[in-house]
């Protein structure tokens, strides 16, 4: 459940930028890694609480997202997605060769006793991590719900539907894109800090990989982008699938979950573009229509 909540939160954060604003990012691992590395570095070098490191990491992720946004928001469609992949690879390569943050060796989070909420470490029980992950998910869902109902949410959807038309109606497209990117990056960075404190070790291959960015995207697409509960539904389906293949097949099942993900996404793209949420809406609609048809037949008879 911890991983379901975490990936649900990450996919919900991604959904703010891609699902509502229409900007498909495949580089969100950058912000996840920034959150993980910033908090870990501050805990190690400055003996700060991870909570403060989490806030600093989120702020740094926002700054980086704005720097990335200036060039890439000039692009549209798949060009934008490809550009975000490029920036993700640049950041991962830079961290791999940066000795200050451990380079390819990675960083261990200092283990502290006794268990403490202040230090965000719980060695005797994982139950607290469960509630922390649930809280992170609730924060992401709450932020998305607030955006969805706000004027900014209408701006986001207008940009997604027709960027030029939105601009002609007075929507400041560039500013709204940057706002969506900032919110998405900050929430993703919070997830990175949580992950670092949960596993107590990070390296560039685990927190900056392209596969993580793609998985976050797939979770949201599976559930249904542009909807509040879609990303969580996608996490409920895909995360157990991933864990199950690893447990049952071990090393021989490496990447098999990604192959299954790809097959599922292809099926959804062809048969159900709105994802599982769209499928559920269709099923509810059919159930509502069936009694009406039956009543009409009886009255006609």
C-alpha cells in the first residue's frame, strides 16, 4: 500500500501538468531526484531535519522546473516530451559525475535512533510510513482538487484544448504553463524526499532514471488523465502488477512489468483513450440507460 500511495501521489502530481494543462512530460524523475538528493544532502552535511530538507528540495525543484520551462515551453506535442527526456538525461549524467553528492556511488541517509517523526525514520514499524504516504497522496489530491475548481484550472484546460484560442481570449499561456510545472514539480519532489527516508539510500540510477518518468506517466494514463481519481486508480492496478512480477519471477522477470505496461497502454490507447476512469463512466452510463430502455419496451407493449 505504501508504494501504491506513493505512485498515486507522483502520478497525481504529473497529472496537474499533463492531464489538465496538456504538457506531456517524460522528465519528472528530475524533480523526484532533486527532492531525494536535497533532503539527504542536508541531513548528512548540515544535520537538518528531513522535513526542512523536504521543503528546500521542493523549492529547488520549482526553480529547476522554471529554468527547464523557459526553453521547452516553446515546443509543443511530442517535441516537448522529447525535450523533457533530454533534460532528464542531462541532470542524471551531471549527478553521476558530481562527487559532492556521491557520484555513481550514491548517498546513504544517516541512520538515527530512536525512531522519531522529527528525523522521519522508523525502523521498528513501517506503519508510520503508510500514513505518511497516505498523507502525501491526500496532499496531491487536495492540491489537484483545488486547482480543478479554481480559475487557474479553467485556464489549464483551455490551454490543453486549444493553446492559440486560449491566448486569443486573454489567457497568459506561458505563465499558466509555468504555474502548472511548478506545482507538479514541488509535489513530485516531496515524493522524492519520502522515498529517500523510506529506503535510506539513493543513487542516480534509482531516482533519476527515464524508466521512473515513464512509469509515472503510465500510471496516470492507465487510470485516466485529466481526472482527479484516475492516477490513483492507475496506481492500484499497475503497482501490484509490477511487484507481483518481481516476486514471482525474480531476476528473470526484470522489465517484464514494463512490457506488460506497454501492452496495457497500447490497448487503452486504442480501445479506451480515457483510461479506466473513462471505462467506468461508460459502464455506469450503460447501467443507467438499461432500465429506461426496459421501461420504454414495457410501456410500448
